[in-house]
């Protein structure tokens, strides 16, 4: 198995499509829920976790299923070809409906179909990439995902000004194009070595829990806590910008685009740094940096955060908050780029889909808890949207403590993942 940069860039179109959909969804669906349907912040927080509930129920077992599936087009590709077109259709219908039950039906269809194909498309990366290059490969894939997020926030915000339907229709078209690119240009390995009595997702989770060394358990809990801080902020950011800073929703989405822009620029360096100085240390530096930027955002006054510092091509005006978000984007890249490679290098190649599913199990549990915790915190503080910025560093500190005890997950010299936990 050789490392091919061009092939990884092409595979990145899959994550590109996923990022476009969720960027637009997270930026504008809360606005619809608040203004079109009049939901309170607590209910909006719950609604924004429905995608994660669907992912929790679907993604981990789908990852294990894809490990065992054998078809003429591969073990991951069938999920992509079914899930992506259905998701694109449902996504395009979301802004057209004005009745809440129909809105829920469209979003539910989107959530189920996206959950069906996300784990398989991500699991393709370690399928075709040797262990020493997985941080770099994940950097490339997240670079493509970041491009998708930039398009969703920056282009989406401009399209939203013209017509609220346009960002969703753009997302539908791009996700279909992205899935076709993956299908046309990526060829899965034809032979897979099956582990005898290959355990599924639940059996693998039990192995992680019983393992005396606890590295896998610690990193899974770290993943839970850092996503708890990050995802909740993302879900409420446009409402925070509107209600705390006095911005309109389009400008709030543009600020998120500035974070995503730096995430894209730093995705490849973050993978290279992780390969050079170690994935664990790189993640810990990212956690510490993100904790600092979120605390600063909480303590600085709105008039300071909105003070314009400069004007940049593509990004537009950059206020103080924009600078903090861009530093946060670099820190998030250091965390996010190196975490999945650590997880998949704790098992064997035949079980990569299962462990990718476990990665999404903990990140999804976090994404379910995060918006609810922050939504109720906002309500309990009388609509204080600034509260999300002080909860985030608390969760990040817990994640940092978890990472201190991780001892495995660095690149293996053999080029393949290590022995599976609980198996001699």
C-alpha cells in the first residue's frame, strides 16, 4: 500500500460534500427554527441534536457493517451511492417548507441519509493510506472539508442575502457532484484480511472498556469533551452573533467562515506537525490554545469583539472576534486532524470501519449533549448567549486531562494499524 497525494485529494471530495451540507445546516436552520417557527433556544438546541441522534444510532453500526460487506464496487461505496443522493434531495426541500411537521420530515430524511454514508467515506482514508501517512492524509481530507465549510459559510451567506433557498440548493448540487467524484476516481482495495470471529461495534466497545492500558478509552473520552465544547458553540454561533453582538445572521455565518478558512489553511500543516512531533502532543497544544481563545471571547465586551481590525480579500472585514476565531481554527485543526489517525492506529486494518464508528459514537454523543447543555444554559441565564464561551474551556480542560494518559495511537513503522485491543 503506497501513499498517493492525488488519490487522497480526490477522496477528500466526499468529506467536502459532508462539510457543505452541515455548514449550511448549522448556520441557517437555527434561524428558520427561531424566526419561521418561533422555537425557544432550549428547543432549538434539542432540534440541532437530532442529526447527532440519527448519527449515534446509524454511524457506528454502519461502520462495522461496512467492514464485513463485500460487493463488486467495494465495501464502503454502496453506502455513499445510496446516502448522498437521498440527502441532497431532502436538503434542497428544507427551505421550501413552512409547516413544522413537514420541516421535521425533510430534516429527518437528511439526517438519516447523511449518517448512512459519513462513516464509510471517512473509513476509506485508512483503507488506502499507510499508517505513517494517516495524519497527513487526514489533513488533506479535512482541507477539502474545510473548503466545503468555507463555501457553505462565505458563499452561502451571500446567497442567503439573495434568497434563503439558494444556499440549500447549492449544497444539494455540490454533494451530488462530490459523491460522483469519489465513485469515479477512488478504487477500494479488492482484498481484505478478516480477523477470525471479527467483533462488531459493541464487542469492540467492550474490549476498549476492559483494556488495562486504557489509551483508547482515554482518547474516546477526550474526543467526547472537546467536541462538547466546540460543537455547541458552532450550533449557537449565528444566534450569539445576532443577539449578543448585534450582527445580522449573514455576517455571523461569514465570521464562522473565517474560522473555517484558517482551518483549511492549517489542515495540511497540522497533519505534518502531528507526523513530526507526535499526534498526542499536537492535539494537546491545540486544546490549550482553543481554551485560551474561548475564554478571551467570553471576557471581552461586544464593542471590543466587533471592532474592525482589517479588511482581507475573500474574508471581508475582520473584527477582533474574527482574529480569535481564526486562531481557534488553527487550534481545531491541530486537534481534529490528528485524532482519527490515533484512533485507527489502535486497531488492525480489517477493523478500521468499526473503530471509525466508535470515533463517531463518542463525537456524536458529545454533539447531542453540547447544544442541549448550552441551550439550557442560555435559558437559565435569561437569554445570555455569551455563556457558551465560558463552558467551552471547561470541557477542553477535561479533554486535556484525558489526553495526558494516552500512550498509543502514534504512527506505526510497519505501515499498518497495530494489534486490536483485547486480542493477542
